[in-house]
C-alpha cells in the first residue's frame, strides 16, 4: 500500500515562527512609541529633558526598557525633536508672494509665531545639546534654512527689487529677527506673552520692509 504524505507549504510551515517574530516587533514598536510619547509630554510640561526614571514611570515601562530602545538620552530626545519639527513643517501653510505687503507680513509673522510657540518647550530643552551634538546642530541648521526659504517666498516681490547686497542683508536681518531663538528669548527671558512677542516681531518686520506696511 502506498502512503500519501501530506505536503505542507513552506509559508505555512514557518508561519508560527513568523507570527511570533511579528508579535515581538509589534510589541517593541508599541513600547518605543510609549517612551517617545511620555518623553514628549514631560518635555512640553517642563521644557526640561526629563530623567530616565521619570520617562519610564510616565510610559509605564522599566528603566531598562527605556535603555533597550534608546541607548542614549540624546537619541531619545532627537526622536521627540524630529517628531515635533516634522509636525510643524507639515502644518506650515506658505505665504504666497501675491497681494498687499501688509497682509503678507501679517500672515508670515502670525504663522511663524504659532510655529515657534509650538516648538518652544523642545527648543529650550535642546540648548544644552547644541554645543556637543552634531546631530542637534544639523537639525537646527535645517530648521533655520526652512524658515529662511519661507521668509524669502512671502516677501519675494519686495526683496527682488533690491540690489543683491541689500537683498542679502535684509533677508539676513529678517531671518535673525524671526529666529526661534529670538522667540525663546522674548518668551522666556523677557517674559512676553505670545501676543506681545508676536507684536514685537510685527514691528520689526514692518520696519525692515518699509514704514508704509
């Protein structure tokens, strides 16, 4: 009598192992996400990078688990920083170079103020990292380049009427004035409210772009 063997497809034969691996990966990603969310919440509450024990407690995981997913505190901070910055840039609505200058200045300052206020807690926490972290310095450089592009876009008609040297100087002045560090200084060190800080920015840009704005 011939015995027929039941053929088992390779995918089915390994499906149990693959499911276990996928399950572990999913749990690992969920834990990592909890850690990032906890760190972000603590940062936004205090503007200070929290201790690992505080992060673990807020996330509902062990301190060991935090270090398993993020070997260095800087790596965890950068993950949070990247997430917030990506959200801000995705939400940014460019000010198109059309219409009255006054309206464009108003829109640019208002949107820049809102974005700077949103990143303020993580920006304050980032200050200690900048001098020793090339990764943090690079992210800051990219963020400032993005801001410069948006300034030039919004005010292009007026800027293009200037000589190359004057244009460069005015753009540099605008970029420095609307920098998130200036926002941090106004809000943290000069104790201005968001509305007061925005009014200062509006005054500066108005002066740089012309008294008739």
